[in-house]
């Protein structure tokens, strides 16, 4: 499995480097703007950094789907799936590679964001003292401070990324079905998109009807309140993984 993951990673290494290079470039823009205390560029760089940080992580996950589609569309695709490895290992390596790169990029982005906050706190000390006053005011009015809103945001982010992982899984399944049903014919991409839209819409409607419980305001309490949704999304991911592996195991024509 380790060699398969290494192969998957090296295959798209240039694309990963491009995304991370852009992220580092925006980070340098933020740092330089803060050090120069240029309010205009601090605002611009912060917006660009946040937008690309969130979008860039999504792009990294999307690369896995694009790479898989190209692999199935290649005349040499059979070579990958006839390796002396089980299809579960081959497909699992693809899933794990996307997950590892996504987690790594998320961690890197979080560290950069945290360091930027520390630097901003030193550069704009007076403004951060004002933030503390605002926090106390919010607690007085609503009983919740900025920290409470930050926890809610963190839980929301986890939900978003799990949702994106489900989306990527559905994309893998849609591509596999399309390239299997239309082997040697045109229209594979269009059919894959149709499959994907149907799967995503149906799953979204189903999940939206699941109740979310309010167990409290701490991080774990909020996670507990949405555990049913998270569990179902994890089942979706595992189900698509097993489905794709079984289709390839039965030598479905690609």
C-alpha cells in the first residue's frame, strides 16, 4: 500500500507543488504587508490568502478525481488495474493519497493562519485590545464570546470538508460507472457528470432531512449533535470505495 500511495503522490507532484507554491506566495504577501503595516495591502492579502487557502485545498482534492479520470481514459489504464495488488489496495491508495494531501495542506494552512494572527497581534496591539472589549460585550449581550463562535466555525469547517470528501467519492464512483458503461464510446464525461449530479442531489436531500441535536456549545458537544450526519457521510465514502473496488475486481471493461 505504501508503494501505491508513493506512486499516486509522485504522479501529481508537480500539480501539488504549484498549489503549495501559490499558497506560500500569498502567505509572504500577508507577512510583508503586516511588517510594513500597510492597511490596504493587509486587507487585500488577507482576503486573497483566505480565499486561496480554502479554494486551494478543494483544488488538491479535485486533482485526485481528474487524475483518476485520465487514468481510466488512457489506453494503458489496464496496466494499473492488473498490478499484483488487489483492487481494494489500488483504489484505497487513491483515496488515502487525496486524504493525506488534503490533511497536510489543511494543517499547513492552519499553521500559516495562526502565525499571521500572532504577527498581526503584535503589529496591531491596540486593535487587538479592542477585540477583547468586543468579546466581553458579546458575552454580556448573548452569553457567548468570540471563542464560542470560533468553536462553532471549527465544527462547521469539519462538516464542510467531510462533505467535500463525500463529493470526491461520488465523483470517483460516477467516473468508474461512466467509463464502464460506455467503453470505447463517446459521452463518458457527460454521463459521469449526470451520475454525479444525481448522486449528489439525492444524498443532499436525504441528509438535509436528518435532525441535528443541540447538546451544548463545546467542540465535542457540537460534534455529538451532528454525529448521525457525519456517520452517514462516512458510510457514503466507505460504500463508494467498496463499490469501485468490486467493479474493478470483476474486471468491468474500462
